[in-house]
C-alpha cells in the first residue's frame, strides 16, 4: 500500500470516529468497513482491488454457496458449562466408538471394548479440547473435526459471546471488556463439565491459543496433572500491539490511534451498524479474504464459510474483546508446557498473528515442533487443513491419544 493509500485509510477511520458521535446514518458505509476489518481479526484498514463481477451475480453466488457449502454442519453431543459470572458456555463432545470407529450409535455402550479389558475401573480416554479464535466459533475446526471423529474423544466449545454460547454476563451487566484471563477460566469451566477426568490435549487457534496459555497461568496444577499435549496454531504469547497488519507505519499508527474510540462508539449503535455491514458485504468479503487466507486457490465455499462465521459476530462483541489483545502477555505461562509434547504451527503469510510470534513461542519451548506453512494466512486450519490435521495427528500420537500406526482421514499419524 502506498503512503497516499495509508493516509486515505487513516482519514476514513477518523471520519468514522467523527460520524460515530453524530451523523450515524451517513456513516453506515464506513462503519461496515471498520467492522469487517476488525471482525477479520485485523485492527487496520486495507485497500481492496476493484471488483469486476456484477453486484447481483455476487449476491446470487453467496446465496448458492450458503445453501450448498458442506462446512460447519458437523454436530456432537451438546452440553453446557457455566463461567464464574454465570455466562452459559456451549460445547459439543464427539465420543469414540471403539467397536467400529464410526461414532456411538443411539443407546449403545460408548466403550464396550475398554470395559471388557479393564472392567469398571477403565481409565478415562484422552480428550482433545479445541478452542477457537476471535470472531469465529467451534465450526472453524471443521476439517480437523471430520478427520478425528470416531478416532479420539474431542470437545469443541464456543467462547463467551461467540457461536451458541451466551453473551458474557460480566460484559452486559458491568459494561466491561473481556480479558484473556477470563477466557482461561472459561476454558477451565468447560473442562470441568466436559472432561472432568483423564488426560487432555489442549488445542487453540489465535485467541484460542491465548486462552490455553491463560488456563496454564491460572491452573498450573491442572496442566501438570492432566495435560499430555498442546497445539498452538496461529497465536501469540504477547506484544500484539506491535503487529502492523501489512500496513506501512503511518497507516498502522493512525488506525491504532482512532480504532478503540471507533469501536466503542460503533458498539453503542449496534443495530444501525449491522445494517451498514450488510450494505458493504462485497468489500467486507474482500477484507476477510485478505486477512484470513494467503493462497489464491482457496475454495470459494471455504472462503464464504469463514465470512459467515466472522459476520455473525455482533459489533458490540467485537468491541468488548478488542482491548484484551493489547493487554495480553502470557510469555511466562509457556513454561508450564516445557515438559510436554507441543506443536506450534503458523501460516508464513499470516497478517494477524505473524509467524514470528509462533517462532518466539517455539524458542521458549525448545522441545516443541515448529511448523511454518508456506502460502498460508491466519485461518491456516481451513486453508491448508491437510497439513494441520497431519501434524495434529502426530502430536496426538506422541501424547498417547492413539497409536502411531493409526490413520486419521487418510493422514498417516506416524512421524515422517
């Protein structure tokens, strides 16, 4: 982006701030742009190339992708946990059918073989708990979930105010932002409800990885006694305030200066802003693609799937979470993972949590496997699912979740 474009971005965001205080109807289009940027996980404005396909055709394409896209339709056994402030946290469990590996049938004993071998004192199986990122939900793990169904016990949950979980009680009652520490305690509540015993593997993407770090910081005994493996995907242990989101210095500084005020103001006009967001759907889609993916041949249905998840996050939720990232610093908490099998994975072209942050995490965990995926952006688990699934399967084998000889959806889990 040129210096003039950076200045234009800064001017647009500043204009949004001024409009937020007064002429809201005139600011609808700008508000939609600002929301799209933040909902994609990038606190910055970008220049989008001119779209050449007719608007009506693009609208019909989105409808077609929504109706035929197979992504995000996997469901498990639902459950609810409750955070310290009473927030309802929704999770789903995929159990293991140890008879045929196809998942438990209705009314069937979920673990007959294990009970036959160990009697009533059968050890609890390994449970893999997946935590999703900012403005996403548990369905962001679609490909990994499809691969692991019937192979290992898994738990997927929606972070507070995301997906099917309830709005954060503390946020609505006390009008305060979310903290990463709070998310770590939420994860503990989910583990207590969905996996109260037995070994666990923690998997987190982006904000979900920060949640995993916060859990370790607050509950080191849990990590020491029960955690047998950790996967940190496209995440950071701190210093997120230094990320430039692919913008020149002038643009980054301008956005950082005005964005918090823009978000607070827009969050107070959520209904009007959501209308503006819909009105700028084409630009919104372009921003999401830029900050989610890096390769040119991303399946349009996958891109639309990501767009649906992100656009479903209300602007006031976006605003509640944003301050937490600048405050996030869990570098010291990584020490709790030092003796465990750890996978650190990132897209080389991630503009939201750059791969350098993953490298910094791996430097503090010398025994960790560091995987940098070329031609991959922030949503690497959707963009290159086979790579993420393969390395995750290897981690699970090292953690004892299943044998090295096991095959996960065509991916041999044995180390290469």
